[in-house]
């Protein structure tokens, strides 16, 4: 073979090598571009996950605050119920004391009233229930003279 043929063979080999290098570079750039796209997608997904996590965290904190408010309301209701129970006991005690005083007064009135036999009917007047006390404090048996 002559030198011209060898020159064309070397030029062809160089061209083939340049084409191969060019194609390898294109392939490498394409892979790098795809890798960057995958990284960008991963970044976007991570960003969405962070936003979702932040939103979930805020929602959880709101729920905790609502639960704390509900617990505080329940505690306040328990305190109010205890106050009402104490007030009801005080009122029951006052009412029982009032009933006791009333019975004592009725008994005292029965002891003082000459028309009532205290030993026989335990503090009730001798007369029927339609008896009304007069201005002198006696029932219908009083004759206005102050004696029975």
C-alpha cells in the first residue's frame, strides 16, 4: 500500500475515534442531565414531604392545644361541680337546721299553749285542723277570757 492509502486509513481511524469520543460525550451529558432531573425530582419530592410534615406538625400542635383546652374545660367543670356540691350540702344543712328550728318552735308553742296536751299528741293541738289561732294565740276553744 502506498502512503496515501495509509494517510486515509489514519484519517478514517482518527475520524472514527473523534466520532466515538463525541458520542461518548453526548451519552455522558445525557446521563448527567437525567441524573440532574432525577435529583430535581427528588428535591421536589423532599420539599413536598417537608411541607407535609410541617403541616402535619402544625395540625398535631393544634390538636394538642385543643386537647389541653378540653382538659382545662373538664377540670373547670369538675371544680364548678365541686363548688355546687358544697353549696348544695350547705343548703341542705341550712334547710335541715331550719326544719329543726321550726319543729322546736312548734314544740315550744305546744308546750306553752294551754289547749294542747303535749304528752298525748306530741305537740299537735287538741282541736281539728280547721282551727285557726286567734289574736290571743289560741284556737277555737278559747273563749276570749284567757282560760280554757
